[in-house]
C-alpha cells in the first residue's frame, strides 16, 4: 500500500511484529512507535505512539512516499521508502522465532535490515529508548559494533553493521549497502551481525510459512484469515500460555473520550474467543498452553472466585494508576497503567473459562487431553456460575459505577453448566451429566423469563430491564436458542434498527460511566454477522463482512473501535476480539471447498 509521508499526528496504520515473547508496532514510515520490554505488559521503551520520546526510527531525507506490507504468510514486515529524487530503500522488521535444539527460539530481540533498492538514499537512524514510562533517559556506552542503553533494571544492546558513531550522534549518511540492526538483551552475538540477521530472517520466514501451511483455511478470504491467525498467535505470551487482549495501553475509544484502558493483560473472556477461533483453523497448540495457564489461575482462586482479568504471569493485582510522563495518543490522555477491572465481579467469567477448556476434553490430537481431574476442577467453577447467575455484577462491558443482573453474564453461566454436562457425557459420567443439564435448564428458564421484554420485542440487557445490548447476540454463538426462535429473530431485527449504523454495530443504547459511546465496537459487528449467517440471511452477512474487512488498516489489522462517519480506527490495537471476528466470519460465510473443485 502506498502512503504519502505524514508524521504530523498519531495513526493506527501500524504493523505488528513479535514472537510470542514481546511485540512491537511499526508505522508506515518505519518507526517503532510502541514496544514494551521485557514482556507485553512491561515498560514501553518505545512509546512515541503515546507522545513519548522513546523512538526507533529510520528517517529518509526528502521522504516522499512509503509502501508497507507483510511477506505472505509470515510475521515479517517490509517498508519501502522513496525519497523525492526517486531513490529508495527497504526496511525489513521482525522478531526471531523458529525451532532450535528441539524448542522454540524466541529471544527479546528486534531485527531491522536496511537495503538500498535504487540510488543511495540519505538516512538517519534514530534510536532513543526511554525507561520508566518515558521518565528516564538511559545511560549510553558503546564499542566498535554495539551501543548499550542502560535503564532502570534493564539494558538494551544494539549490534549493528552501520557506523556506530552515526547511530550514536543521529548523523545522516548515504545508504549505499545493506545495513543490519539487532536490538535485544545485553549479549554478544555469536556471529557477524549481517550474517546473523540474514540467518534469523530465513529461519523466521520458514517457521511462519510452515505454521500457516498447517491451518485449516476456508476457501474464501484466506489472506485475511491467515493475517488474523498470525496476529492472534503473536498475542500469546508463550512462556505461560496467557493471551493478551491487545498490545497497547490507553489508545482512546474515541477522540478525547477518556475511555483509555490498558489492555496488555489476559481477560478470560477474550482469551476464550481467541482459543475458539484458532481451534476452528485446527491450530490447537494455543488452546493447550492456555488451558495450562487457566488451570494455574483456577488453582489459586480464593473461594472459587475468578477475576475477569489477570496478569500474563498469573498476577492477580493489576492496580490502575495514571501515568503522568506520557501525554497520550495525539495528546489525548489519560495514559493508564494497570486495569481496575481485576477488582470487578463479572459473572460471565466462569462460563468463559469453561468454554475455553471444553475442546481439550474432546480433541484426540492433543498431547495432553483433559481428563477427570480437569473436569472436577472445572466443576468448582460451575458451582460458582450457578450460585451467581442471578446476582448483579459489572457485566462484560465492565461498568464501574452500577451493577445489575446482566443478560450476558447469566448467559455465560448457563453455558458453563451446559458445557459441563457435555463434558461429563464425553467422560461417561451420566449422573454428573444429568446434574449439570438440570442446572443449565434452571438458568435457561430464568433468562427467558427475566430478559424478554415484550414492549421492546427483544431480549434486553438485564433481568427486568428494557435497554438493548448487542451482547445478547451471543445467544447464537453459544447455542442458547434455536436460531429460528421468533424471540431471537425479533431481537436481531430490533438491534439492527436501534444499534446498527450501516454495517457497524454499537455495544448498547444506554449511557455508561462516560456517557453515550461515540464509536462502533467491532466485535459487535461480527456478532451480528454471525447471527445473520446462522439465521439464513447469508448474503446480508457477506455484505457486512466485506464492509468491515474494508475498514482494516493497510496491513490487515483491526483495532477495537471504528468511527462510523470517518471510518477511522480507534481503541487499542491489534484487538484480539476484532481479529477473532475476521476468522469467525470467514469460516462461517465462505463457500465450501467442494464448490471450487
């Protein structure tokens, strides 16, 4: 994709690179604008996305235009930069990931390779990491081929074939031959920097192409599905199995809205949808590692209580506070570190945990198929789900100032009991299957009685409520009702009239803690697509799906929200929920392979 150079304001036209240990976001001008170390929820040493001074940029004198894309079926990003004289270069960015000595090699290392394409463009390498959330400049030392940036408890080392003095001083120079930059821990390379960078690129490309080749793809929209799958995989913290909701913190849901949240943690709700989407493509290793992380969460739950969100290393306290050393995206603070949602009671979490683990009991491909001990562990969550299905909570939208019995929470409590019954049947335990089926039926009857509002002609957001909420569309996804049930059909029609704006869908109609939401929430659009497809309105669903695909950025990524009038992306990015929707929509709507053979 071609873009004129524009550094005047922040943008979510960003590509993501990573290796399941850390990730980085790179803009269309080849600047690393966001990267946290030593893990996803760490210190943003590159933070210009939020107005900070932490930068890793490749500046081209007289830059006129850029082109940026991924190598097909990989997480390797290429940016071609053209100056006003027609001279050009290519910047290749990736984080090494490949099999070595029987295990996955995924160092905390970013590799950048610069290659002149035509002429000898004049470039300047700007490397200015910042520590303690932009509050501390590093101490800098250097050698003949490296520069060390010593921060608060963490040191970065750049090894490069570029002139070290030029990098240190930020001096412009003619790029007349390839240059490599390897930024990572304070360790000496075991080979020359150019040779090592080339080796890392070759091995990483091979890894991702083999990984992508194993995906069970739909016939249509394969490029979009592969890009979404790779992006979801990049959001897995492989060391523990946790899955982050997004790479970023504090990107506002709308301009000057104050809806700025830190999403660099593992929500059990979002993680379930990621696992389910990747499972649908036959990528089950993510589920295996996530279930291991989930079992650790369950084992430490006090009195069976599950938080909606945890740290990727099982941290239970994610104290939220305002960071005053960063001005925010386009100056739109506040910048938040941590997330108060860990204190919330969100009763849908029990269903999400059980849903995320269910396939592990049924899939014969797994190295470790879940068994009776795992079932008993999940039963404790089922007990909590049954206990809390009609108890007020903050709901899946994490309302901070009011509680009610949310339909979506009760629905997921039903799903918890329903799936436990199915798991018990698969284990040959008829008595526990009956027990959980009866509990599921009890919850089901209450939901039908309490959430159907005849005046609105729809299932509403809460027991005894009257406000509309797109989350009731999840009734289709979890199999709560037959899709031809007239109440569900009517609900979909009412939601489309009230919450839909063209192809887009807002979350709810009632004002929340910050007033009326201004933007559409992408996952709600995908829930609408799913419901329409299941109901037989497939052509309408396809039109909406194509429209939302057109809203992706130039390399196929989606954030959390879209401004329906401008089409601009808002919210944290890449949002796993949104990328999940692309996969689910394509799998649901694609023509069968048989039609092309």
